[in-house]
């Protein structure tokens, strides 16, 4: 079941020590509760982590909302919850069982956690924690220190404490991420392709949940509209892939046309884009249905990555920049698709 939105508290006076101690007590209460109260040790962390993040964010005068994530077990790779601030997704949190650590590179390459990491690392602001260790990753690279809390989350024999400033510094990197910068087209392509692949997985999950009756039918209708208006020969299983690629490149084209992605809604972007690129504008208009709100946790990071693009990167005399972009994109996004379609 999806967890509801949780609004941040506004008490800016509570100390880090008090917040950490209360977090430890809440986790212990969850883990020591009646059998079956939590389905896993990760679930025992969920509400206490949300509470701790709200308290720590209030020290920066930030008001956060934590959005719980539903997932289809056999498909899901999404983080446990997305964090929004000011109406936009600003980061994601992934929980691991206490003691698992927060260094994905230490997990077996064949494990679910490591496979999940290979996709999640496409995001530009992810907080990993097992309750003891707290680490922030930016496009798969750790930023700042690993914060460590000392104590015992399960037995209560030792009260949880923050022995140094590492925990607070790690969360500061999460709450106040540095602006995104792309050093080259190759780097940009890899980043866009990674988020686009996550978007494809999100749409696939949503369609699966709709088919099972676990979610309101919205994307299924959108897929029918897509087929009717734009791609009449598209098979249903192709929709998630076509959706994610088209949305990605429509937003990128809007950025290259110097349309302000931060100041406009996507329907407004579609309208402006359609003035010079009628097909892409129409495609984006079709895809900016109300159902899009279910994907904000991925689309907002995608917009953040593309908003940092310098249009001058694509100015050349040959006109081949877009071709090279798409070739590189397919290589990172889906190498098998590139082979099937040809360069």
C-alpha cells in the first residue's frame, strides 16, 4: 500500500542529539512490536526515518513532504520514497535493513539491492540509509561523508547518538544539493538515458498495477490515446518505451529552444514547443495527461537534469549533433534496441 504524504514539522529548535535519540527509540519500538507489525526490518525504519528527516530539514527552515512508493514486487526498482519541497521532487530515500550499510558497491553484483542500485544511481540526489549509516549519492557518486549513528536500534541496550558532525553534514548535502552541471554531451547522454530507463520502468509498473486492478485506470487510457493520435501501429507493450523516450526528447528539445522548464507546466511547455515543432509539441501534449502526476518522482529529476543543459552544446556546423546524441542515448538506454533499429 502507498504511504500517504507526510508534512514536515516547523520546529527549528530541536537539537540533533534529541532528534537522533527519538529516532532510535521509534525504530526499536517498531522492531520490537507484535509479530507481523512490520513485514521487514526496512519497513520498521520507514516512519522513523521520515520523522527524522522532517526534524533535520526544519533546522534548515525547509518543509518536506515524503511520498511513499507503491511497487510491483517482481518489477520494482524504485526507491522507498521520494522527497518533495516546494511542490517538486528534490530527492529520493532508499532504506536497507539495519546493519546492511549504505555502500552499494559492497553488495553482491547478483543481489537485488545491487541490481536496484544500478538503476537508482541514475538519479542526482539519493539518500541511502540502514538506520546507522547515511550516505548521499549524485549520479552514482557519493557526495560528502557517510554519517554514522552509534548505538543499538534493535535491543535498546545502547541509546542512539551522533558521535560527530558526519550525520548532519551528510543530510545537508541531501537537503541542499549543488546545482547540476554536465561536462560533456557524453556525460549528459548517460544521465538522460539512465533517468529515461527509470521512467520506462515506472510506466511499466503502473500499467501492470492497472491491469491487476491495483490502481485507477489512467495510463491504459493514455496508451489508447497515444495509439489513436500518434502511433496507430504501436503494440501495447511498446507504449512504456515510446512514452519515456518521446517525453524525454520533447523536454530536451524544449530546453534547446530555450523554453523555461522551471517556470512552466508541461502542458504550457507543450504549447510553446508546438509552435516550432508541431509533432513533438503534439506528442508532449498527449503525454501530459493528469496521469502524469503519478510519475513526478522521476519526471521532476528528468526535468532537473535537462534544465542544466547548455543549448550551445548542440550548436555545430554539420547538423549531426542530434544524431550523435540519439546514438549515444540508445547505447546507454537500451543497447539491444539500438542493434535492432540500426544506428
